[in-house]
C-alpha cells in the first residue's frame, strides 16, 4: 500500500511559533542548543524562503546528533 506524501505548505505563523519556542528553550547547555537547532530546522519546512524537505532536515538533524556524540564543534 502506497503511503501519501504529506504536504508542507508555507505557514508564517507556524514558522514564528517554532522559532519562538526554539529561542525559549535555547540555553547554555549543549542539549538545549541542540533542541533549539532542531526546532529551527523543522520550522524551515514551513518557511517560504527556504527550500528544504523532510529528508534534508532528517539528514541535518542526524549530523547534529553525530556532532554532539563526537564531542561537539567548538564547545
């Protein structure tokens, strides 16, 4: 059975909410910075100025997690 592909229509309000939450959770810890970075990447799905896909975001998040596991970049 084929699975329908979900559509991510531009939604400025959703972008603003996700980025506001990201700003709120960002703190001094590497974990909070990591979560904030992920929220920003997800918000890109709904930003009409960004050209990204769920696959692009998955790959980017995977790299964020790998970087964290490897000791971070410049932290």
